[in-house]
C-alpha cells in the first residue's frame, strides 16, 4: 500500500522534474547560455517551495534533501540536450506544467497545514508553492509573469489547495486528500486550456 | 486612551488596505486577469513587511495574523470592482500611497527596534518595509520600480523611520514617536509631490 | 600571521565594496535619482549573502554586523560622486566585479559548509552568494540578468566554490582553501573575459 510519505516524496520529485523541464522550454528563445538554462530550470523547480519554507520559518526543503536539486538540474540539462533532437509538442509542455502546478499546490498546503498553520495561510501557501517558481522564472527572463494573465492558472492552484484542505478538515485520509486536490486542480486547469476559459480581464478605464 | 498596540494595529491595517488599493490602480493598464490583480494588490500590501520579517528572522506577520491577508484581498477586489464605475482621481491614489509608505516605514522601524536591532538596521528595516512592496509590484508588472526614480519617495520612508527612532532614543512615548514619524514622512512626501522636489538624477557620462 | 577570521572579514568587506561600485556603474544609464543609485548599489552588494543566510536559516550577516551596510552605502555614494569627474575604465569595472564574484562565492561556500550543510548545498550556496546580488540589480533595473548570458560568469563562481570545498575536504588549511578558490575562480573569469570564452548558447529550434 502507498504511505502518505512515499506519495508526498513521489509527487515532490515529479513536480520538481516537470517544473524544471517547463522552465527550460519556456525560456528557450532568450539566448541564454547553458548555465543560464540550468539556473532558470532549477529556480522554476524549487523557487515556490523555497519561498514557502522561508515564509513559514521552516528549514528549506532542498537544504534538507539535496536530491531535489539534483533532480531539477538533471531534468534541466536533459531537456536542453534532448530538445536539440526532438521537437517537444507544446501540448506536452502545458500538460507537464499543469501537473507540476497542482502537485506543488497540494504539497504546499499540506506542509503548511501539518506544521500548524491555519486554513487561510495553508491555502495561500499552496497557491504560492504552485505559482511562485514560474513567476520567478518569468521575472528573471524579463517578462510579466504569465501566471498573472493565463487561463485559470493561479485559480487551479488555489482550487487544488482548498480541495486538499477541505478533505483534510472533513477527516479524510491524507492520500485521498492529496488525490482529490490534484484531481480537481488538474481538471480545472486542463478544462481551461481545452475550452480557453478565462477570468475577466481587468482594465483601468482610460 | 490609545494604547501603542491598538495604534500599531490600526496603522498596519490601514497601511495594508491603502497599499493594496494603490497596487491595483498602478497595474490597471496591464491586461491582467482578476486573479492577477488580486495577487498584485496583496503582494504590494504585504511584500515589504514579509521581507522585513524574513530578514530579521521573525515570524512573518500575516502568518501570525491572517486578518492582514484578508484585508489586503478585500481591498484589492473592492478596488477592481469600484473602479469600473468611478474614476479614482490620481491625487487620491498618490495620497493613499504616501500614507501607506509612511505608516509602513514607522511600523517597520518599530518592529526591528523592539526586537533588539540596532539603529542602523532599524532605519533600514523601516525603509525596506515602506518601499519593498511597491518595488515587488513594479518588477512583477514588468517595470523599473518607480521607487528608484520618484520624487523623494524612498527618502520620505527613511525620514519617517529615522524620526521615529530619534524620538524613541530621546525617550518619548511610543505613540508620540509613531505620530512624529508619520507626520514628518508624510509632510516630506506631500511637499515633494506638491512642488515636485527631486533628488539629483544620477547619470553616467557618455 | 593571517587568521582565517581576519581574511574572511577582509574578503567580505572588499567584496561588498567592489560589488556596490559595480552595481552603481552598471545602472548608470537608467536615470535613477541618487537614492535609487544608493539602493541598487547596496542591493547588489548584500543581496546574494542575504538570500544565502535566509535560505540556510542563519542570522542575516548585515543584521549582525551593520558595518557591511555602511561600507556598501559609502562605496555607492563615493562611486556616484567620483564618476562625475573621472571616467572609470570598463576594464577596471570588470576586474572589480570578477573579484567580488569570486570572493563572495568562496565566502558563501565557507559559511554554508561551516554551519553543517553538505557539499552539494554548500557549492550551490557559493554560487548563489556570488551571482544573486547582480541578478537582483539587473531585475530591479529592468534587464535580463547578465549572469544568465555572460562569459563563464556563474561558472567561475561555481568553480571558486567547488575548489574551496575540495581543498577543505582534502584537509587543507582554511586560508589556503580560500586562496585556492579565489585564485581558480578569478583565473577562469579573467581568462573568459580575455579570450571571450563562452558556454554554448541554448536556443529552442524554431
């Protein structure tokens, strides 16, 4: 049977890898050198969780477990190498990114909640863990973070975190709560991509 | 009578609200979605204090007291809604922003000083608390932070913090020191806006 | 004789000063006001070390020892003043920046390693301490960080950190290890500048 701990570690490693890949692919057109690509991949992958741990006053996860760093670095370099020979379909990138987003959102909410934070703070930490890495990547690459403008992106992260927390408060098993959170978040993000759902755009009147 | 504590809480809530409002209004022309507007308003409102607490190694204020987050979110969404019906005069925005800047500057200096930091570090923390939220907002919105170029903006935050600290060192009551800091900072910033006072612009010779 | 402690303090002060100078010179063409110049110089100088200490959960170095802040501020203002009368040769700036980069890389690796971090994390902390201040400066100034694109820049920081750590693991004296790290890093960076060595540029196929 799956323990909550092994599910968490698996989701964490998978999230770090797919976010690193999506980070590398997203900045491909910027003429960075190989080291810059590596840095951006790793920042995308670990940025959100780092910010969460620092704000919560917890030990930063990759300082405790450097394997996350190694996975992020290998995924980034592998992507850069592979990408020379194979065109990665945009659809696959978006899917990987959606998976990373929702994995990290439930993991962030879980870590905050299990260390004693309240529900509002835990939900915000889920959101932050999901979106902050990609925002850092975009800022470093000189762009307005897509997160702030893309179809239900941050919304899906928040939905995943809130679903996870609601399941926990309802007394459900941790693995069930994790699955529910990932399921809802992923469904929302993929539906938004498929039918181009969007929140209303905000615009100051001129 | 007013206790220092209730004055601090009142200033903090007011500062968070006006900074969230100014954050939303400042990014109005960027075609963000509603969620992006919410995120930028909240980041503007709590960014400076978050950075201060993290650097000082203190618990982050909105993790301890999530009411600040809620106030920032409500202020951001209320502004986005209201703004569809009423044109907010630019003068009102600048005034609110100046109030937030000086409130946060004295609060930041106060928090650092009361937790044992020295005078130089406390003054820098006041400055940081006042200006960092707006800098984060500008960076996320893809702009060079206005703080770095605007009329006596950071200068007013530093003046507010230094005035507060000088009053404390002189043995004055905490509420008096807070009032003096806000008064001096606000006066300086409003005078700069009224008469367009500026520090000399720095320019490398070509 | 030189104690490791006095060498560390000397390298730290020198690194803060040269990074503050390079920060001011790098943003000279942005029409910032004098306060903005001061802020960017100081952020460039202390940003990397601040991030390192926050991620490691250590007290931030300039909160413990505000002299670093004062040195950075004086160096920034002195550079802004001097630059009106003397054209600083580009070669001198690059040399100073290379020195700051490698000083900070070994210092960052040293601080992480001596507080119990493993080798991977210590090497990453050296890299981070060396490059993060300049990255922050570039982001605040509205540019894609040069670090991500420049000739063996981050590579030199990593080489300095790894050399230092290898020397420590091999049981060499701390001062020897510091000198070896600075020597290797500086040699690599200066060679890259002299002969324009670069890592391959990464580019997504169109």
